[in-house]
C-alpha cells in the first residue's frame, strides 16, 4: 500500500505509515482498555514501515511489547511487538492518527471476551477470545503490568 | 469508584453517581485514543489520589484532557468552565458496567466502524444541548 501521513491530536508528532493491509483491528484487552478508554483500534504495519518525528515516549508495557505516545498531548501512537519471533518489530498503529481511512474495514476483534457487556461493534469481524489469541501467540497475558 | 491508568502511576476516585457513558466520535478523540472515546460522566467530579504523572493538555478553549505521562493512558476530558464535571475513561475504571446513554459528535464518525446499540446518535450541537439539560 501507499505510505500515509498522520499526526497526533496536538500535531507535535507526525508520522508516516505504510499499512500492511486495508484493515483495522480492535483489541479489547484490559491494558488496551485502560490505555484508550475502550478498544485499541489499530492498523498493522511491518517493522521499518513506520517513521515518526516529534516527542515520542515509549514504555515497555509487557515482556513482549511496548507502547508509544505523544509526550505533549498523550495521544496513543502504537503498540509494537518486542519479543523475538515472527512478529518482532511489528507495529499496530492507532487508526485514529491516519486521516484517510476510506475503504478500510474492521478486520477482527481480539480479546473479545474482555469487552464489557452493554456495547458491541456491529458487523461480522472475526472475533477471538483471550484464550484463543494467547494460544495463537503462545503467551500469557497476565504479565502486562506496565511500569508500576 | 476507583480508577487507574495502565501503569498505575495515576490513581483516582470518582465522586457520586455516574450519569452513564457517552461514546464520542469526534476527530480529536479519535486522534487521542485511536477510535471512539468512551467516557463516563461524573457530574460531581474526581479526586486524584496519585497525580504526580498526570499531565493536562489544553485541547481547545473550552476543555482540557488529562493523561498519564508515564504510560500514555488517556484518562480525563474536563470542561474548563465547570471543573467538577469530569468525563472519565471507561477503560480506566476496570470492569465496571455502565449504561451507554448516547453517541456524540456523530457527524465526525468515520465509516470503518459502527455500533450495534440503539442509543441516540447525537450531533455535536444536539449532544451539548442534551448534556446541558441533564439527559446524557
């Protein structure tokens, strides 16, 4: 896909992203919900396909991934896999940073069983539970505690 | 009702009863949180119990947004003219269940998601009026 440019809420961080696909994935895990208010909506990009300028802060939020945000306004920028293996370096860039998402669709909802009752996205995006996604990636999700 | 950010550096306690959740589809919330922002409205405010890393950003003439400077969690949206009225990230309140009252700023909603509920879809002017009248 063609490169896209985006920015955070305050504009201090600008970024260029080459999306891996025209899809947005929702994560309902406890940490994404605490980070964003509800689900983290992200566009996948390969290692090397994201560049950013500005005050980017990064936290190793689990043994296998890190999260980055704008230090000036707090906009969440991306979740990135740090664990060795086939997904090392993969980005999940916050979809809201990209101004032109025409043609993008909701591709999947992961940790769907962690979504609070009372609301749901419409549509038939593929849904995976916490157990299914953690078996798929061969990990346990209990370790993401951040910098506490 | 207690809340905290992802890393736990910011902790807070909400006063009184929440009025429910408004799901905001505005462009600013989308840039801030990746998608629609789910905020629980506490008319009686919030007491910040651990706030050394809470940072405020003035996102418009009317409002400030609070986030954790240590982990980047989006936490609060607060009108500057009525400081007791806090909109709190639903995700920061753990597994508490809240009633969805309405969708706000639907004129800004992109077409890559849709919600399944049938609560009112309010444009910005309609949402402001509804909040003023205490309906949301």
